[in-house]
């Protein structure tokens, strides 16, 4: 059931988990809107099918409780060996399962448990071919194992991951995954945009922007900036740092909680500003000190896992750079009653936005997929317009 929310109102062993077979068939989306997972759209759909708030009202489903318990898990990152990835992937998955058990233990039952950007395969400067070997299928054995724990505790589990997709052969995706209390993948949100930060090294994962026309043709406009409308709130899974316009646009579609995944490369002010300017909740999960991460110092930008609320108010913050739970209670029902969609003076900003020409055109990876960070830098530098 999909409602309109008005801003003025309102024990399962690890061995058993790892042995579960890959899920088959369609994904169950109980208790959620049907736009949570990108799916091929019907022929009758139009390019204007996005669910933007109208008169302050946005789509939602009924909440299962007035306040939710949230834990952001600041855990280590450890890269798998691309030539033999399964041993480390299994160890990393075991650690996630242990931490899910622990988070639901002494701290009490959780409604949402969030991990960082790469808890399953870790990260190294792999080539695309190597990264595809460590990437996971969604759904697959890893999401099945995590789904068993989500079902055991009746909670949602969110994390970032490299992912493969049979509909996008050769493309390496860096997506946010949300597993629901029924044990199924209920949202897979693509990274919307790769910020090109260095002229000699850049990301080669395929974002929505990189294959924009094909993405919209397959999934429709609404999937470009998605919101998972769940019974614990409207969630968006974000792996697009330094992109405030994206976060503002998703807020206009009703995002109540933004879950941001990082692995050593985020800015706390960027996260806090999202809640300051959009008046919603932002959960940012970063890695802890990681002594077993090959090729990098143990610290490598660790710590800073945080939960911010409206006006950029700090709700909870990691006390250290070490492995830690950052836990908070979010009064989601009260928030929904008082939440106001941002008041944007569209007449002032749209003429500028419409005239602005970005340095990179969309769809550049529809014609070529870079092989590694250096090749990506070369390719995008050649395509740069200014």
C-alpha cells in the first residue's frame, strides 16, 4: 500500500548462512513501493514518471513503529585477492554476520543496520577485469546470507558493494544494497554520478550518468534518483559524495533518511551539510582502522561514522577510528509529521541550471568502458569539454 505523506502531518549459524543457494525468480517487495529495485519498465511508461513531491506531499508507506533504532557499523576494510577472492570474501561476510548479531545483542533489537562502502570484497586499485572477479551478484549467495540474518532479527541491512549485472555485461557497478526483514533485496540503488577529482586517476565504475540514456530507457526516469519507501521511512542509498544537487533532488522526491557509504574518502562537512540544507537524516558509514588491508596503512582515512538530523544536528558520532557501533533512535513518525520539503526559489535558479553546460556529457560509458583508473582518466580527459 502506498500512501501520500504530507510534511505538515503526519539462531542462524554463519555456516548455514553461507551455504544458502542463490535466490531465483523475482524479488519480493512486501511493505515497499515498487520502485525500490530497478526493473525494466512497461512500454506505456513515459519519461516523466518520477514521483516528485507535490504541494509538500510525497509517496510513502505506513510506518511499523513511531521510532526506529539505527546502528551504523564502523568496521574494517580488507581487500580480497582478485585471483582467488572467495576466502577473504567469506571472512568479510562472516565478520558482517558477527557484527549483525552483536548489534542486535546488548544494544537491543535494531531496525536498520548500515555498513560501509565495501564490507564484502574490500577495495584495491584493481583493473575492471579484476574488480569484476571480486564483485558480487545481486541477489546472490552473499545477499542470501545477510538476508537470513535480516529475517532472523526482523531488521533492514544496508551496505555498499561492487556488483555485476547480467543486463550490463562488462560494466562494474558500485551500488547501495538494502535487504529487508523478509530476507530479500528490496532496493539496489546505483551510484548516480562519479565526480572526476584527479587528472591522472579517476573512477571507472559505471554510474547512472555514464549510461544515462540506456538506463532511462530500461528503468524509467524515476529510477535515476530512487527512494525506497519502506515501513521504517523513505530511504535512499547514496554513494555520490560532493554532489549536493543530487541529494537535494532526491529530497524533493521524499527522502527522509539518506544512507551514505564510504571507504576512507568522505568529508564530514559534506555529510552534515546534506542534513543542514535538506532538513532530513543522514547516516554516513566509514571504515575503521584496518590493519589487514593489503597495500595501505592501517589508518587510511578511517573513522567519522556519523548520524545527523535536521539542521545538521549531530545525533551520534563515532568516538574513535576503531571498530565501533554508532547507534541512535530516530523518531521517524514525529519527523514525518513535521518534515518540510525544501523551499527552492525555482524561478531564480532554473535559468542558470538550464543554461549550464557540464564538463562531461552523460552516456560516455555507453560507447567505451575504461579498463582501469588510469585509462578512465585518459578517456574522460579526452572527452572533457572545458
